[in-house]
């Protein structure tokens, strides 16, 4: 999975306290998320019901990225 050219991956661990699911740690800069990943992961999330404050902030970031 490549979300941005500067994405950092910190590894994966099994969470035995939550049904043996795998959890991975990644760090990315929002303004460097690749456009096709932005459309797939962020814009579909914007259609759900996050908090208004978070939603407004994320929309501003997405709009700023598109203007560049």
C-alpha cells in the first residue's frame, strides 16, 4: 500500500486482545496523499458522519491540495 511518496511504515503486530487482528503503524503527511488514494479513502469517508470540526478541517486540506 502506497498512500504517499513520504509514507513511513512502522510494522505490524497481532492484537491478541481484540480478536487476533493485525494492526499496522503508518505515518503520512495529509497534503502528500496520492490523488487516487485521496479519492478512494478520504472522499468516501467525508460522506460518512465524522465530527463537523474534523470534517471542515479535512475539506480545507483536500481543497487546498486540489488548487495546487
